[in-house]
């Protein structure tokens, strides 16, 4: 009987496609297939089998090939991807092919990479039977006798003429070629068991509480200030999972910035196979790590958001570090939250999940307050002598900054330099200056493709758009009035670096931002310099804020933070607080207390009151009150319909039609007006958006389900649209 296969394809259509095959069975669900689609050949995935199709038999094409070169995607992952597709209202085919490593999206052979190896055959002589002058052959035979099978490279290492002898021995039938799987990368076995620190009281309580919980799905929220020993908790929980024969998945926001975490896992579990999954791996490595996780060979998977879909048959625990970080949310294509998918996965698999942060997202924190998550706290720094930093505000109304820096900050930097300590100056803007203006007519260099200004990059003599990447030479004169006196206004990391060099000519100053770390390994090398104390003053963007443990850093200055205090974006304050807590966490990790100086026009803002005491919960409480009054998340659930076209009117028009379709009589749903996006023009496209809101997630989901089908049927001429469920930026 001919089998109908329901195939998911990587196309923007919310449907599965019917193909037939004579030689496919249930064991092939989750396998990739090669099919012809229109005029192209495409790789698809078998999602289900059926015994009949609604299409006439003559129209149903046979699959060209079922690709059996790698194990099928487990049912469990398919179910998770289906959930993801349903929740984000995104076609299943695109979801599946977003999740898969690049190599699995193609029809290339994908078997777990192997290397050539050789083994002795039954007719091989023993080494002693050979004359003593056959030195190389005796050596090779001996080596193979001892090792069973040996990889080709190991044999070639034995002698410079080994290659020739291997070839001859193959011809003689003494050895045969076999394959050996590439071993899983893991730390070299250390000489002894790693020394575990004694858990402090708080840590011990946390671990005991988690261990005492009944097995099954429990979402834990670990709220612990920087340096309180959260990572130590992750390691302990991982250890007990490994003992029980389970795998552990650890998600981090940006693995490039946290090589220390990977190193800590590797040294704590010597000999335990750990693999990383993140975007800076090449395609082969990514595939290899994915398959090692799926086969169970890798026991710990450490990865960024894309790792949340990694098949792991023995998965026993998921850990999400820095759970509040917005890089867990993908901001294009399939706009999913890896943190939320991790929770869904843990629930589906009925295992615990631990979300950790010093500044949880208000969504997660509210979940904990409401009893949906279980809250655990670490309130003290783990290393006894490690003091909390002292945080001070510098009032910009009385202390006038020169080139961005106030006198008290300069003084503190000078003193720290004299004492031989490291300092960091943090500003959230790369480049030299945010704008270039004409002193005569007020012209400001605009990006012609975006509704934004061009940033001055003086070193390179260029103006750059940080949104679309457009760049041009710095003009010699104002294009409007011809005045040659153009001035960069405001501060960026480059300018700050220059200014600090003028003030402290003998200091070793290092700038770390996206521009200075573009080269591969640049960031790693720079961090190394900092650790080796070859740097006195660090200047940088938020790249510096995350995770790095600088032992000698005792002073942090924060510039230009005010924009977020009164922003139209209701999440701006939450983000600023998290960022400043993280920045503060860099100071005084070691025995010496650190100082954080924040330059602000609004020293009385309540955000700073909570920050001075490093009191996340006080801050969260005030924010939650505001959010509740305003009816913002987490007290409601949102979805954003985004549309873009070459003309703004076209995009708005589409959204107005969409709004009519949404004119649901359901009072539980609020549909706002179609408006231009805050950045209406991006890379030459005009963008508009429409916000939908409901008090309960279920109500919103039910509404979106119907609306999405209606939208799909709408003729969206010349408009690209997408739905963003739980949007983070507007
Ligand atoms: P977090 O992840 O919360 O920032 P870490 O787990 O990195 O904190 O701990 C901060 C520092 O304290 C690290 O250097 C770690 O090795 C050390 N540490 C953690 N727990 C203990 C403990 N119980 N005893 C001694 N040192 C500890
Ligand atoms: Zn001018
Ligand atoms: Zn631009």
C-alpha cells in the first residue's frame, strides 16, 4: 500500500504537504526527505503518516529520497516544535528548519563524523615474526596490537614512513580500514577529583530544597545577587543528575561572553563529555555536537537560545542562566523565547527547570510571587570577604561634565590608578559621537534609509548607521549651508577613550565594544589582557557588563544612563536596573570592596534608591505596581502584528484591514490602532505595527489562532507581515 507522508517544508505556509512513498514507515517520522516542490528540490521532514490524502492521487508526488543518514528527530522534539509553532503562530516547517543545525537542513550526508582508523586482521603476523630491521612495520603492528583499532593520524605519528607501510600492509591484507567515531570533546582528565567548596548556609538550603522536591516538573526561580554562588548551585545540581545517569541542558544568553562558565563545567566534571552549541561554531561542529547530544554521548550541553531544541534522550534538568536576558528572545524570523520554550520543554518532559538571575524578568518574578514558580534566594556573596560594592550617584545638575566626565569621577579614576587598581568606564554607545551637526544651520547627519542619525566613527573617518549598517565618509562641509565647521556631539566609547588618554597619559587604556572586538578571538585576547592586569582603565559598552569575573576591578563609572529612566518603552527601567546591577557586579569581586559611580540628572529616581541597596525585590515591587496600574505585562499578555512595505501608507493600510478582521466582540481582547513603528524607517522599508492585548494568555491565544488564519487569507499586497507573541521591543 502506498503510504502518504505529511511533510513539513521550510516555506512560509502554515500547512503540511502530502507526498507518497512506498518504503516509509512509522520509524521514519522525524526523518528528513528530499522532495520536489514546484520546480525546486527541497529537504523536508516527515511529521506524520496518513493512509489517505484530500488531494487527488494523481497530484501527489513521490518523495525522491528518505534521508536515513542521521537518526530521526525524536517525537518529543517534534512535539515541542509543534507547540512552538502553535504558540508563536508560525508555520511548523519554518519552525523545524530554524531549530535544525544547518547541515541537517540540507541533503548532504550527515552521519556522525568519523575518522579513518585501522585494525589488525586475522592473517596479520605478530611483530616478533618480522625481521628486526622491519622497524616501522614492527612498531605499527605492536601499536595496533595494544590499541585494538587506531586512528590513522596516530599511526602516522609513529614514523615518517608510516603512510607507505600502512598502504602496503593494507595491500598485504594484514590490516583493514574501520571507522572510529570522533571522541567527544571534554577536558583532559585531571589528576585528582576537583576540590568542591563547602556550600554556605544559603546555598545548602537551596540545594536541599530542590533535592527534596518530588520528581517531575518544578519551575524554580533562583534569585541571587552577582557572586552569590548561583553557578555553584548549577554545578551541584548537575552533579546529582549525572550520578543518576541523566543529561543536563544549560542555556546562557551569549556563550562568547561566558567562556568562564564552560570552563567551570569542564573542570568540575573531568572526563564528562560536555558540548557547546552556539552560533560561532562551524556547521560541522554544530551538527556533531547536536548528534552527540542526541545519541547520549554528550552528557552536558551548554548553549545559547538555539540549543533549547537539542534532542537529549536522558535529559533530567534544564538550567537557564541570566534568565532575564533579552537575547533569549529571537528578534527576527521565528520570534521565540528560548527561556519560555525551555519551561515548556521541562513541563512536557516532566522534569525540573532552574531559572537563575540577579535581576529576574518581571514576568518570571511575578510568576514566582503568584506561586507558579518556586522562589529561591541567595542574598549574600559566596566568598566571605567579597564585599558588596558601594554605589554613589553623581548629580549632573551640580557637577557639570566636561567631555562627558565629571570631576568626582575623574578624581576617583586618578586615585584608583595611583593605587594600581583597575577601573571601568561604561557607556552604552559605541563610536566616537552619536551625531554630527552643523554649528551654523543645525543640520544633523541623517541615515537616508532609516529614521535615525548617523554615528560618527572618527578613527575610520566615517559615519555609520547602527541600525542598517549604511556608512559614508565624514563630509568636509555641511551639505545644507556649506559651513565647514561640523561638530561631533555627545559621547561614544571612542571619544571617551581619547578623553581618558588625555587625562591619564600613562594609564593603559583598553576599549572593548563591538567595533574593537570584531576580529575573531579579539574579545578573548582583550579579556586575557584584563585578567593579566595589563590594563588600568577599561572603556566599554554592555559587552563588559556580562559575567566576567575581574578580580582587580574596584571602580566602575556609568555614563549616559538617564535616557532609560523616562523612556516610552515600559521595559526600559527594568533593563537599566538589570544592566546597572550587572555593571556593579563587576566591581569588587575579590577581597576589596568596589565603588560604582553613576552620573545622572535624576539622582532621586526610585530606581537608584533600590540600586544603592542592591535590592532587586524593592525595585521589582515598585515596577509591578506601575505595571499593574498601567495594565502592562506581566499583568496582561501582548502580541504585536508588524507590517513593512516600501510606503508607510501601504503598511498602515494592511494593519487597518487586519484590525477590522480583529473587531472581535470579545471584551477580553483589546486591539489598538495601527501606528508607525517607533523606528518607522529601517533600511529603506517603512514599518508599522498593531498591538493586541488580553488579560489571560489563553484568551489571547484563542484570539490569535482565528485572527492568524484570517490574516493569512488576506491579500497582503506589497506588505510583509509577521506576528510577534510576547514582544520585547516595540
Ligand atoms: P554567581 O554565579 O552567583 O555570580 P558564582 O557561583 O560564580 O556566583 O560564585 C562567585 C564566586 O564565589 C566564585 O569565584 C565561586 O567559585 C565562589 N564560590 C561560590 N560558592 C562558594 C562557596 N560555597 N565557598 C567558597 N567559594 C564559593
Ligand atoms: Zn549647515
Ligand atoms: Zn540606517
